[in-house]
C-alpha cells in the first residue's frame, strides 16, 4: 500500500502551495460494519479495513486547526459503518465525501477491504475525490 500511496502523491498537483502537499494518513483502521448484499450477511456485523489518505496544504502554524484531526476521520468511518449498507463501494464513497468536506482537504483516497468476502483473497474498493478548483 505504501508504494501505491507514494504513486498517488506523485500524480497529484500541488500548485496552490508552491508545489508542496502534506498527506494525512490513516492506515489499517478496523471498523465493524453492517454491510453486505447476500442474505447471510444481513444483520451480521463484519469487519472492514479502511485506509485513508487526505492531501492538505502544509500547515503554517503548529496547531491542530491547520491539519485534519485523525480521530475525527476515524469517528466518521465508525459512524458510517453503523448504518446498513449493501456495497463497500457505497460505504467508501460516503466516507470519501465526508473526508473531502473537511476544511483544507484537497483530495482524498479511501480504500476499503472486506477480509471475509473471498476465500483465499481480499476484496476491496478504492475511491478518490478531489475538491473542485475555483
């Protein structure tokens, strides 16, 4: 994952701050979600693994108000997991929308993996959103 995140960072322009970007990263966040499309998944809480990368302008001052609060993002991830959702793609998009709405967020990548979805493999999705320029 680290290599993928590095590639994403290289691909994103950072013109607004003189070519500098800071990434706020949450990796391996485990949430218990009411998720799934199959009948045997309804009413059964399942684990999801969530990775988030949020690009922001570099902080000018050494204060929490100039960055993204990790705990706030984690709280969004846990709260969204409580609502019945059929698709991990829907869950990931909703979380990405909450992340990009954070003040100072330029772009976000949300990856969600569902460990129990495949025998011998890991199923997941990735959503990327960028704040509209203007």
